[in-house]
């Protein structure tokens, strides 16, 4: 970790509207701690993605502080990466939300207490983190999964459209899910992600199963030029943990009874017919080919010393 973050630098505090709705008291506490310790504080509560983009682009020397859940952090990282501003200043996060929506925050070492997290913003240390960047400039901060877990899922295209939908609509859906279906508190790499439907009817009850073959997806998986799986053998799942030290951990799981393979690599290329994937909280595809490359020390986050 680098030297402590300077409390003398002015802050731009971006408060996710959902955080204020779900836990207004934690938001108030965070603002009080930051206001007492920062030399200058500007608060922004963006009601749309466009407002957030404008605030980040016009922040000047202010260090961005996100008050919200994992989605709020990911949204900010993606905008800063797209605008090539991610390396300009360390990000800070004060997690506010239901515990299942703070999995990434825990994995990154950010305290879940509003007081402790706000204090880390003021006197914590900057931690350099790797990023997984694909060939279409998409990013992965926490986890990548292809094509999904063993449970049945919904339509991926619809889910992707919902992700890009109305700002407050996403918040309402997240609130309902958090209140009605709490998930166990697990480390990020162990969380099961909802599965994506396999094209062509493959998968449980699909064409492969009807023909007596193993359920799976025909994919060619290459890690740093080494072929881990090819089209002649079904793949049940490809998962990638958050990259660290310039490498990402790649796990290729074949259908039951066919084993799995784990490797650390800098570049991962997956090709196949119309496969979908899940990058952090977002679903994408179908695509025929995608390459992800670890970008070392691509962004910085303030965490407790």
C-alpha cells in the first residue's frame, strides 16, 4: 500500500439515491465524519447516470467518494475507466446497503461500518488494484463467469436491458430483492452467480441431455496461449476471480465426472457459438469470442491502514 490518503485534498462525495432510501442514518453519519475531517466537501446525489458522469467529469481536484453499495462503486469505476480518468485519483467507498449487496466491498477490504469506512477515506492508505479489461473495453472488478452456475436462470438479454434501464427502477428492484430474498454472507469468489441460459438448448433438459451426452457448453478456452478446453468437450463453467499481482485465477469446470482445471494467467480468450457471460453484476452477450487481459495496478482504492 502507498502512503496514507491526504485529508487535505477536497472530496466529491457521491451518494447513491438508493443508499439514502435504505439507510439514511448511515449516510448522515458518513457525511458528518467526512465533513469534520475534510478540508473541503462537495456532496452530489445524482438522479441519473448522466448526472453522475457530469459530476465526475467536473470534479476538478476533488477525490471521489462513493456512498452506496457494490453497484454504486462498479458504476463509478466503469465511468472513470471509459473516460480514461480512473488513474487520476484514488477512489473511496463508504458501503451503505444490505449485506448481500456489499460483497465486493468486503472482498476489497473496505469496512462495512459507516464510521470506520469514512475514517478510512480521511486517513487510510491507497491500495493499487488490478482490473480485467476485455477487447471491447468492458471491465471486471470482482468476478467473471461463463456461462453460469447449475441453477436455472432467466433471459439474459432482458436482464442486460434492465441493468441499463432507469436509475431509480434499478434501485427499486434491488430494494425488493434485498428485503425479500437475503443471501448468505460469503466471500466474493465463493458467491454462486445466477446461471445464464445455454444457447441451442444445451444444458439440463437440452439437446445434449436428450442425446445422452453431458450437459455443457462447447467453448475453446485459452489462457496465455495455453488451451484449457476445446470445442470437442463440453464446458460446464469458466470462472475468473478478481485479478491480483498481474494475474487472474481461471477455473474451467467440465460437466460432472470430467474434472476441472485451475490456472493463473494474464490473458484469457474464450470463443464458441453464442455464449453469454456475467461480469460482476452485469450480464452480456451473446458473443462468439472475447478476450480479457489483466491490467495491473489500474485503479486505487483507499482502505484502512
